[in-house]
């Protein structure tokens, strides 16, 4: 069972997000194609994470699930998994629509009122991507730096993997904070609907709308 408490005693943000930040950015750079969609995906991604945190806090222990972001395990239909889009996010797993509706609204309220740490989740797919890139980069570097005999190459590969295990969670969290998520100040929930099956899993789709601040 996953820890239901976000792994930060204080907000992980080194700055105070404000409600109009993305609106201002959009007005200043409105000539950039696709900017609104990018900003919206970042906010949706944060709302997805926050919703999973809220669900993990409120679900009974016997039914509590391991929160994941982006893709859930096909072998465990009760795991919660998510995938964010510019229109909203999918949440995979067996879940009552009313329970999800309450969790989304609570997550949105808590985030916009200052609980920004809910935007960052240790099981986000961002962390996995960062880990893969770090492993590949360090392994390539070790290949050129270490002697070419098999033992030295194996030691270099092991060192690369060990370094990635130590650094990837922190770097992945940093990437989430500053690149792949943003506090959903501009989002309002438009609709939540149950889907019998999406990508092989029971799911819900939380559709959101952009509002100006």
C-alpha cells in the first residue's frame, strides 16, 4: 500500500505560484503555436497527481491502491493509473464516479489554496523517463571512459545504474516541479464520465476547461 502523504514536509517549490501566471505568459507569448495546449497539459498533469493523492488518502485501507501516473499495470486492475491530455485526464482503475468527482474537486481546491506539493508524485512517468535517459547517458559515458575489457565495462555500467538510482528521484521531482506540472489555476472541471474500457482497463475521463484569470 502506498504512503498517502505527499513526501514533502514543506512545499517543494522555491517560488510562490500565483493565479495569473499562465494567463500572463499566454498573453505575452500568444504568437507561439500550441502554447495554450502545453500550459493546459501541465496543469492537467498536476491535477491528475493531486487527485491520486486525495484518493489514496480517502480510500479505505483494504481498498487502497498504489498511485501511478501515465500507465497502470494490466495485471492489477485495481491500481490507479493516469494519462493527461490537453482536454483532461484518464484515470484507470475500479472507482465510483461520485468518489472520483469529490476527489477531483478537493484536489483542485487544495492545490489552488496552497498545497502545491500535490503536483509532484514519486511514481510519475516523468521519473521513469528521467531515469532511462540518465542511465543511457551515464552508461554511454562509462563506455568511452572505462577500459574496453568486459570487466571494466561491466563495472562502468553498474556504476551508471547505481548513480541513476540515487539521483533520478530527486531530478525527476525537479522536472515535475518546473517543467511537466503547474498549479491548475486556470482549470475548471467540466465533466467526469465512466468508460467501460480504455487501453484495456476500466477508466474515467475527467474533462476540464480553461478559464481566464
